[in-house]
C-alpha cells in the first residue's frame, strides 16, 4: 500500500492518497502569511483508521518544509490534533 499527502493548490487542499485514490483532504485558504486549515474530511468507509491524523501530520510537515505560512487551525479536528502534538505548535506562532 502506497500512501502520501500531496498539495493540490488548484483545489486549495492537501489530499491524502492511498494507492492513487484520494481518501481524504484538508481544505485551506491562504491570506497574506497565514494558511487557514478550514475543513478536514476522510472517506467515511476509511474512518477510524488514523487516516485523519496521517493527513494532518502530512499537511503540516509540508507547510513546515515548503512555506513560511503561519497555521491557523480553523478546523476543529486540526485544532484538536495540534493540542495533542506539541511538536507542531511552532507552526501556529510563525
């Protein structure tokens, strides 16, 4: 099984792909130096497998590596995930 998170800027979202199928995404809006993560969704048939966490982690890793954006966790799932993962807190303070 091959999986990964890719940025799909045409759609303003990060997508979680497994074996070439999109199984989840995080919608975002960029304003100035902020990236607002506004909605997270995982295919209902694949929920409860930790894929939401994989998606958030992959998106945040890309934001950290590829941008200077400050993360604004408007999505409740992302906000909750960030509270449990202190090693990503710096992204909200850039």
